[in-house]
């Protein structure tokens, strides 16, 4: 009799514990990240070599910077498909101002940041005030930014940026790069905002239940517009860092970044429906994606299979998101 009573209780406890694990956004990516690191390193110890780790950290930071902004935006219930082309346009405009118009580095970089701010503001106002879906609004901005970049450069590289900008872009502080350190700082700031600030609570409430947030006195329109602007600014920062690293303006910078950034966020536990996610989860998501790509290269798997692997991981992450949402209903 005692056995029959304890068994249901034990199974109920296991189910409850499983649901608790599913409710933690980071857990869906942390376990496979550790597992894949172990698998790839077992196949080739070069995976966790110092040089490969440095390359992975440097490579992932550009899209990672944008992903921090996209994280806040997606938690607020929106998304931005224009981030890649806005990044490219910011680098092109800044490099042109330095190379062809005699601007010094500081003002030219500020002009590049202004590009992202304006793009984000337009995306936010059209989406929130006009009511056009963010998918359509930001897709339109993507084409506009790309068109302007190629119109300004005729598709050619722009050479002649300020020396100190190039030195900053190629510097290796702590053996890494400034773009990676900026990415880490932004993840910490983003996570703190979401967990510890009133604005972070407003973002989560806006994406979780817009009507309830409005009843609670939250100006959801302002929250969403602020997230759009922040995402645009971070896209500009990423584009300017690439320009500084390459020491040239390249209109092709940012191509397909928008899909990569959204994939990173979803893999990192950001809900496609809004209201759920953390910047820490996003950072784990980009690490997982980079580990998959680097691991497949090291074990000499055809490069075309990398996208297949990322697609499978993305589908799995989206499935976990759905399971997590269903678990909360019970």
C-alpha cells in the first residue's frame, strides 16, 4: 500500500521538476552547448585550443551585439529584419564621411550611429503608430538600407578611414578584440535591465500580455519604440566595428545577418510570442551556433551541412519554446 502511494508522488515530483527545468529559458541551450563542446573536442582536440576559442569569440561578437537589442525587442513582442543592412549602411556612411568628405573619426562614427537610431525610430513609429506588422516594416527598411548602401558606393569598397579607427578595430585587448568585450558588456547590461529594472519589467509585460500591461499603466507603444531604436543603434555599432576591423566600408556587410540574429535569439530561449527570454540565454544561443559551425569545420564536414545543422537546432529550440508555453498552462 505504501509503495503504491509513494510511486505516484515520486512520478508527480519528477514531472514537476521537468516542468520547472523547462521554465528556465537558458536550460534549453546550456545542456546541448556543453554536450556539443564535449563531442567535438573528443573528435578533435583542436576544438578547445586557445587559438580556436579566440577565433570563435571574435567571430560571434558582431551578430551577438545586435542580438542583445533583438532580444529586448522580441521579448517586447516585435522583431527587426533590417538589422543587417542597417549595420552595413552605418559602416558605409561613416567610411564615406571620413574618406571622401574629410570628417574626423569621432563625428563620422556618431553619424553612423545616427543612421541606426533613425532606422530604429522609423521602424518603431510605423509599426506601432501606423499599425503595419513589424515583419513588413522592417523588411521594407532592409531593402531601403541595402539600396542606399549600393547607391552611395556603386557596390565598391570605401577606403581611407581614420587611422585610429582602424587601430581600434584591429586591436587585441586581453588577446581578444574590442568587439567581443563590447558584446560581453552589452550582455551584462541587457540581462541587468531585464532582471533588475522597471524598464525591463515593462518590456516583459508588454510582450507577455499587451492589454494587461496597458491596464497596469504601461505605455506599451513607447516601450516598443524604445526597443526598436535600441536595436537599430546596436546594429550600427556592429556595422561600425566591422568597418573598423576591415579598415574599409563594405556595402555587403550585414547580408543575411537578420536571419542569423533571430535564429540566435530563438535558440537562446527567446519566445517567438514575446514575454520570455534573457540576454544571458541569447549569449548562450550564439555560443551554441558558433560551436556547431566551428565544430563541423574542424571535423571536416562539408560547409553546406552547417546550415542544415543550424536549421535542426533552430527547429528544436522553437519546439522547446512551445513545450515551455504548454507547461505553463498546467
